[in-house]
């Protein structure tokens, strides 16, 4: 299986350049792996550069998780992070993902200085 980088995911989600979008779609048809760092980077780009709303970010993440040709690393943790993000979008998806990866690895509590995140079960505000 091949892997993809941030630019491929962003192009798949946001479009914008028909040639690149077609190339990305064609490339992943053989099956492609999405690492956690690539997913996190793509979400950062979509949120901060392309200004996608929390609802559109959630829809994009769900599309990646359910895509027939993509395998997302730690998809169970990503799905749990998506559920938490949908119920508490003010946390931000990346904080939800960090918490769920720590939970999956058995390394709780997650220490944070973040006031909002620090109120979530499984964290400890310092």
C-alpha cells in the first residue's frame, strides 16, 4: 500500500485544481495509507488556511475514515476523536485526537495548560 501526504488530502477535500484533484483521486485508487501526522497537518491546513468550519472539518474527517480507498492510521482513535469533536467543537479536533491517542496507548491523564481541554475526563490541568 502506498502513503499520501498532506497536499493529497487537502486536494481531495478542498478541490481547487482539477488536474491535481484528478491525479490525487487516481493515485489513491490502488489503496493508500494516511498517517496521523498527515491527517493532523491536513486538518490544520483546512481549518487555518482554508477556514473550514468545525462542521465541515468533521464531515471531511468522516469522509476520510469512510473512504473506500483510504486506510487511516489508528482509525478507531480518530473516530473516537471525531465523536468528541462533534460534541465539543470548541476543543478542536487536534486536541481531541491527542487525547484519544493517549487514551488508546493507556497514558492518561493527559497533562495540559489548556483550560477547555483540562475540563475533559482523562486530562489533568496543570
